[in-house]
């Protein structure tokens, strides 16, 4: 959550520069997807049990 909050101001300041804004969007996507990947890994580990 803290990482996402830190990235949001970066996006606001980087909107005028399209390439930088795209990089920030990719970073936010990765930070948002990482928890989902961790949850999926946990479920995969629990399913055989």
C-alpha cells in the first residue's frame, strides 16, 4: 500500500512526459500484481493439501 501511494505522486508529476508516465504505469501494474501473484502461489501450495 505504501509503495502504491509513493508511485501515485510520481505519475501526477510525470503526466507531461509520456515515456516516463508509461514507465510509472508499468511500475504500478507490477506493484499491484505482485500481491495477487503471492496469493496465487499460496493457493497453489495449499491446494495439494
